[in-house]
C-alpha cells in the first residue's frame, strides 16, 4: 500500500522529500511511467532526494517501487456517481477500515490482548480529540473488571507513569504520533518499566519510535486539515482489542451479571 505508506511517513519527511511525496500522491498514474531522473525533475529535487523517499517507504530500488505502484494502481476502484456529503463520508470510513484490515498484524494484536489480561494496571494516554477514544477504552476494560484508567492531563500522565512497574502497561493514542505531551509521558512510563503500545497512523513518528510496539491505523491525506481527521481507525483497533480480550477469558455469565447490576438504574 504505497500511497498509504507515504501518507503515514509524510510528517517525518524533510521539506524537499515532501515535494516528492506530494507529486507521487497527486500524480501516481504518471509516476509509473517516469524514470528516477524525470520524477526528480518534475518534483524539482535531486535524484538523491527521490531515492531517500523510496528507501523510507521500504524499497531498495526505484524500479521495484514503480512495479509495485503500478500493481497498486491496477486494482479496481469503486466509483460513486453524484457523490454527496453522505456517500463521501461513508466511503471514506469504509476505505479507511478496509486498509487497516488488510494490513492488520494479528499476532501483535493477540500479544497486546494478552498483555491487557495479565497487567496489574492498564493506563491510557491521549490528549485533545484522541482522549474520548482513550476514555471509552478504559471504560470497556473496567467493565470487564480490569484496572483501566485514562489520563488526558500531561502532569497526571507523567506522575502516574513514573510510578508504574513492569507489571503495568500503557496504551498511548495519537493519530499523528507527533504530540509532544503524549510522547514524553509514554517515555517516562517506559523508563519506569511499563510495557508501552502506541495506536497511531504516524509511521516513524516520535511516538512510534519510543514504544515497545505500534499498532498502525490509516494515515490521513496530507492535503486534509488536521481538524477534519477522523478517529475511526483508532476506535476500530480498540474494538478489535476489546473483543480479543473478551474471547480469551470472559463468558456470557460475566455480562449477564453486569446486566443485572445495571438494570435497576434504567427506567
């Protein structure tokens, strides 16, 4: 998935490397016909810069990159006629989830689920619009009887993180992976001995580089305003982890007990 990989590493690229990335994203169907010299000329950078970008998205050579890109572009795309805001949002969400599903590291997800089950504390770190996802995550796990808490305040994050041990784990949620507070709080928790996981779309982002394991979501298009980026991918990953945890230990009896407890609180 070359185009999504480029979006994922976009924020980690230099200014000149971004010119190459922008050109590939905007004119991918033309790039498959270009030599490396032609792509460099059209991007107004050196061949060396193009080669660095190709290496960063995982290719050893330009020809291998072109062949793979051509195969990706040859896959059928569903075209929607007269697309309005409703179908546009629907298609964006569906495409996002499909990309995540196609690239799921199921072994890693199972590993994280086991860590959740065997940790003394499960701490979620997030700020801004990612925090509602973290809070919902902690509530899901708390309902299973696990010790889960979400923190959005950076001061509380570092205080809690400094007191964690190798019996605890931290799940940090950041769509971009470039939020300084979340990065620093996660680093402190890791240094204290906690097992750390990042849920992010930011490939090679600071957050992805500091944790033990990374679960990647769908990167946003660089042309989009950051305040329009959705959190569907992060919510999807949490839903997968939650269901894995439930499948490994919890029975219908547990949920019936919860239902009985909640029932008197309803009208």
